[in-house]
């Protein structure tokens, strides 16, 4: 499967290939990467620290609403939790209008 196909699948079904443990680990890494405690994030989301800990350990599955709220409190895009290692190392899908910033590689690609 090409990287474009992987990205299309991710956008159409972000949970594909993701188990609760992997998702929880992604949440934990994002939270710790921002230097946030379990308590701060849990309070911001409106859930208990115990539930957030269970989500991070893969014991509980978060609702989409809670997962979006977790991302908002942490300050990360929702889909970044589901990005695979290949796509995390490169910028994809960025389009810049002509005259507004860095030229897009898509604009210069010969089709």
C-alpha cells in the first residue's frame, strides 16, 4: 500500500489498525511531551485521573468526544494520535495558495 493510500485510509477510518494500547501510548507520549500531568489533562477534559490513566494504559477505550477533548487540552491535532511512523516524519497534504508562503511541492510536481 502506498503512503497516499495509507493516508486516505487514515482519513476515512482513523481507528483502523489501532488498538487501545497503541492509542493510549500515543496519548501518554503526547501528554508527557507537553509536560502535562494526568491531573491537569483529566480536569481539563472533565474525567477522572483514574480514567485517563486507564486510557493511557489501554485498559479503557475513550469515547470520541473524550478523545477529542484530550487532544484539545494537550494541544495536538486529533489525527496526530493515529499517524504512523512513516507519515510522522514528513509533511503531507499541505497546500499553500499561490503567493501565500512557501511553495508547495504539489504545485511543482509533473503529473
